[in-house]
């Protein structure tokens, strides 16, 4: 029997404050700007994973409001479940995983990210959660179309 390919499941939080600003991090490992998120641990719920990842990468505690999109990185086999969140407490600051963390106006936030990550932010401002596929940079397919 051949080994089946494995997928990794990650979660991310699109945190939007009362001014409609978006919480972003600049990753230490590759310098890219993204919403905070990471690999879901085996024993945690989706909501707990989002809360943990956002706090670990920014110092901000959040309330998870709803699923805002589902994404698959076809080149790396990563499935990301992304949730719209609202901040509860804390001030964004750099951490072991993020060189920078802060609030950005929507246009500024989108201009910092590659298409595959910027679309996650714009999707959080819509009502229907999409399903999207990408190659790590560019969106290659979406549902609904």
C-alpha cells in the first residue's frame, strides 16, 4: 500500500477593530505580511486554535465571530480555515514569530500582502465564506464563482 499524501490544517484570524482596521503581522521567518495564524494543534478546537495563534503572534485576545473562508495551498498541501474575529484586549506587539504586529487601514493592509493572503482579508468583509485554491501566491480557483 502506498503512502497517501498528508495535508496540514491551519487556522487564521482576520481581526477587525471598531475602526475597520485589520490586524497584521510581518513574519520573522520570511518577512511576509499576513493575518496571524498557524497550524491547528491536534487536541484543540478550531476556535481555540484561532485564539491561541492570534495571541501568540500579536498579544491581542480575540472573540471568534464566524468562518470567513476556506483556502487550500495546492503547492504545499495546507488547508486554511480563516475566521473573522474582533479584538477583546491587548496591544499588538512583536513576538517570537512576528517581527511587526499592528493595525492597518484596509487599503494599506491589502497592499502589503500577496494575493493569496490579501483575498482572505477582503473575504472577511463579505457575507458568504468562499472556498479558494492558490499556489502560495496567486489564487487559482474559487467557489462560488
